[in-house]
């Protein structure tokens, strides 16, 4: 039984990195007239209340979106991200936070499509409610997103962003993302794939970036944001990373502009830093 609920962590530093990058990729794809799909393999609930008991229990959003909410002079990519969150909070009070599916929906045009997968029995109901009445543009499926990719790829328009961000509750998740990407690239090598992962002391987490590089993709971008040094006892998440295969050519420069400031603004102690590396042909 899956136990992970993103409601406890919505709006934290990892969401800032993940959602900022999602917005930039989808915005770039929408600049071209041809339609595209966004496929979210682990969609969650769609949107989250930051005044709920779950969000209040850990209060992680206060050190994520909360630190950016009233900040002036942010880099353009960060400003874009905060502006989308403001759409859910028109009164100016930070009470709601958009999940990846909600953000993706805002970035679609009429001919574009959103395909969502979620396995958690509670979150799938919330996700279905979030997109009730969305029509053909949005399809919500209960089940394994990796299995869903096998059925969807390649998508009809041959343009798609695939977002992959499982909970990494077990060691199997690390193997599953590598295998899932490997199979997806065989079916749809020209797609854009954005994989989020937690930066933890455990070996599986530390080895994942190198395993992803060995998949053989010609073009990739790897961005990391660490908000503190790893704990001496080896517990807890000290940062997160995004590994993007076939990224927009504009993305690296935008991250160069904003990651240093994000590392400073979201720091929770010594050791806060960012990383950015790439390969292109």
C-alpha cells in the first residue's frame, strides 16, 4: 500500500525547482504551433490546500514558495513560477498550491492534451475532482504511470513532455525510473523527459544521476538545488534534482540565471548550493 502523500510537502523547495522547470519547458513547447502532450506519470492530487492539517503538520511550504511569495526582484523564470501560484491565490494570501497537473493544464492550448496517472486511492479521487468537466483535453487514469507510457508513446502529435516524479519510497522506485525511461526512449526518442529525484544520503539516490547519464541520450540537462548540507546521521532530504532529456535549448541559460539566487533564498543552513551540467550534440 502506498503511504506517500504529497499534501504534507506541497510547495517546498523541491516543488519550486520541479515546477519552475515544468513551466519553462511547457511554455517553450507552446511557442511552436504544432500541438503537444504533457504526460504526468505520478500526478498526485492536482492541487493542495496550504492551510490543511497535512500541510500545517510540517509547514515545508514556508521554506519554499513562502520565501518567494513577497520577494521582489526575482529572476524571470522564478517570477513566472510565482505568478502561476498567484493565479490560485487571487486575494494575495498564500493558501493554495498548484500541483504539476494544475500547472500543466494552464499551459495547454486548445489542441494540446494532458494525460495523468496516479495510484494512491485517495489522491486519485482528488485528482479526478480537480479536473471534473475538463473534457477530452484531460484524461485521468488510476494506475501505474510507467505502464501508461507504454500505451501512450509515441503520442499522435510526436511532441510531448513526460514528467516523472515518483515518491521514491522504496529502492524499486530508483530502478523503475531508469527502466521506464529506457523503454520510453526506445518508443519515443525525440520526446522531452523531465525526471525529479530527491537528494538523500542513501546510495540509490546518489547513484541515480550517473545511471541516467548512461541511458545514452545525446542531449540532457541536470539541475540540482541543495538547501543544506546532508545530515550527519544520514536522514532527510537536503535537496533535489531534475534530469531533463531533450531539454529546450533555452532552459540551461534560464537556470543559470535563477539557480544561484534560489540557493541563497531557500537556504536552510550551511551547505546550500546549486549544480548545473549538460550534454548536447
